[in-house]
C-alpha cells in the first residue's frame, strides 16, 4: 500500500485530515512491520532448513567416502582371490600336463 499523500486542510478540517492521514500511515506502518516480521520468520526457517541440508550433505559425503573405501577394499580382495585361483589353476594344468606326458611315455 502506498503512503498517503500529504493533504492540506484549513481549520478543523485540517486537523481531521491530518488525523486521518496519520491513522492511515500508522496502519501502513503496522502492516509493513507485520510483513517484515513474517519475512524474518520465513528467512529463519529457510536458514534452519539450509543448515539441516548442509549437515545431511556432509553426512552423505562421509558415508559415500566410507562406501567407496569399502568397495575399493572388496575389489582388492576379489582381485587377490582371482590371482590366487589363476595361479592354482595354472599349477593344476601344469601338473595335469606332466601326468599325461608321464603316462604317455610309460605306454
């Protein structure tokens, strides 16, 4: 609401006009103060929500780091197991070849 324009009156009419203008200005002031208070409360709510979201983001980043570290550890363990099994398979194949050659020579 725009502020009321200053109006010039004479005598008793001037006093009533000023009183009316003053009352309107006071209403506008109170409305403005109420809007300001509502906006301040809304800003405080948004700030609280932002802090909660920042905390949640930090927790998620921490959890993601832990999951990544665990995944890397599991991948390394799996890789070591694959290497061990590959070595065992290679040794078994060599033993099988040796056994087959020995049997073929003894025939």
